[in-house]
């Protein structure tokens, strides 16, 4: 908990004993009080300036050295940033749906009627391609874009929840469950299955991963954070974490490398958290002259910048340097 610096109070009893002493003696407590207030103001200013020091030193460059993408002193153009993190053509993930949808329906992870109804009632009915992937399966390349980002969030949430995984059976969720695995947003919050989420939890071998692939998933998941909390995807206590875990398992099962998985996580996060990803993109643009596609995935999804605490520090840095602009707000909800 942050502590407030408090000014030192003058000793009133000592003042009373001074009585009708000399003017100098009467002024000493006032001088001491003034010095104390000045000292505390200085300490407070230093303390506040150190707040931005939480960012790694190599990232605290001079924003005045901004490259051409910055159109004004207030930072990069929001539309340019949006195209950086959510490209209009989408981002092709190194995987395909296969028969994932039908298998999850068969396992009870998804009730297709409920799933379709949620999107219809939200005024965003599933497209023909999405219905095909869900109900029949598809060998088409898996592309995440502005239109299907939320569909994939729920689709992979179901996968992460139901697929049998050592991380679910002996990982942080079990350790912190206190005997009630349904107490988390990622478990108790899933209402689109044919059975209760607590029954679905790690209950079916939808994807068959080798021990080496499970280790790869855990290694990558431990590096991928989300700005709604300070937990990584190996501790999937909300829908974004569980969806990321599901996505990483699919990628590993289809032979993706660690580098490919981190890059996929970078863009999945950017479509699921566009507001925050745009601020990360702005930060790297003004400090290092990097376009978002050039930013190392491990930095874009890592704890220093994309955990709840890390992103808050980044956000404050942009604000303090006059680089925070209003950008399109979307996504980020931890519910269905």
C-alpha cells in the first residue's frame, strides 16, 4: 500500500513554554515547520517522479525523438495505431480449425444452440464461416480479425476449459481453488456448455499433446500476460487466460514453434485488448521507432508491459508525457 508523506507537526507544548520569549525563539518553530514542509514537498516530488521508473531503463527513451508516424506532439495517430495492432486483413495464425468445433460440441463444452443465440441476441450473428467452423469443422487457415475476435475468444475459452491438461489438473487453479474449482471467472463464468463448467473442467482429450508439447504450452503460457490482472496464461483464472491456454494448445498440437506461438499470442491479445495494445504500440513507436509488427512478442505480451501492473505503469508514462490519446474502445470484458 502506498504511503503518504506527512508534514512534521510543530511541538505545541514547546511553543507554550516559550511564553513571551524573544522574537527569534518564537520564530524557530515556524522556521522548522517551513523547512519541514519544503523538505516533504521535495521528497514527494522525487517519489512521484520515481513512479515512472518502474519501466525497464532501456525503454525510457526521449519521446521528443518520435519518428515520422507521430503526427503531433500528442503521439501517434489513433487510426494508424489501430491498423498496427488490429490489421484490417487480420492476422493468420499458424493453425486451422480442423474438427475442433464438432469435437467440443460432442464433449459438451459448447451447446451450439446457446452459443449461436448469444451472438444473435447481441446483434452480431455468426457468419457462415464461423458456423461452419463450429458445426462442421474447417480446413481453412485460422485468421483472427476485427470481426471474429470475440467469436474466437469464446471458442478457445471452451477449448481451454475442457481439454485435458496438466496445468488444469495440477497447476495454480487447483492450488488456489480452495476445493471449489468453479470459483474462478474462467470456470464458473462459462455458461455456454451443455454441462456445468465444473464437470467440463479438464474432462476430455480434444487435443492429444505429447509431453514435450505440454511442456511447450506451459513455457509459453507462463510468458503471456493480460492487462485485466497480473496473472499469466498458465494461471487462467479469467476467460482471456483460459482462451489463450486453449489457443496455445491448438498451436502446439499442430507443430507451431515457441516463436510462432508467442507471435500468435501477441496478435490474439491485441484483438482481445485493442485499447491496451494500441498504447503498447504507441509506446514502442515514440521510444524506439518500432512499428507494432517489429516489437518482440515476448515484450508485447510480457509482465513488464502487459500485466495489469505493467500496463498501468505504461499508461501513466504515456499520460505524464502527453502522449495519451483517446482511441477506439472495444473488447476487454471477462464475461461471455
